[in-house]
C-alpha cells in the first residue's frame, strides 16, 4: 500500500509546471547581455581566460533558454491544434 502511494506521488511530480515565457525571455536577454559584456572584456584585455570562460558559459545558458522557449512554443502549437 505504501509503495503504491509513493508511486502515485512520484507520478504527480513528474511534470513540473512550465516556466512563464516572460521569465524565459528576460533570462535570455540578461544572459546575452552578460555574454556580450564578458566577450568584449575578453577581446579588450588580450584573452583573459576568466572572461572567456564567462562568455562561454553565458552562451551555453543562452542556448538553454532558447531551447526552453522553443519547447514551450511547440507545446502551445500542439495544444492549439
């Protein structure tokens, strides 16, 4: 009985609520702004490795934000059809 209850709880928590689109867009713009800033510092200071790492991580985070936005858009299109 306890095992069935535990599985039921796990099934309910399997899908987290979607993140609002405005938060995803705000995060994307912040991350891209940080990537531009750190990339410019990387260029100006002769390739400081810390600015390069920061720019690379920011670009990766921007890709993750774009992927989440595309997932939400595709889910909305699937539900509207």
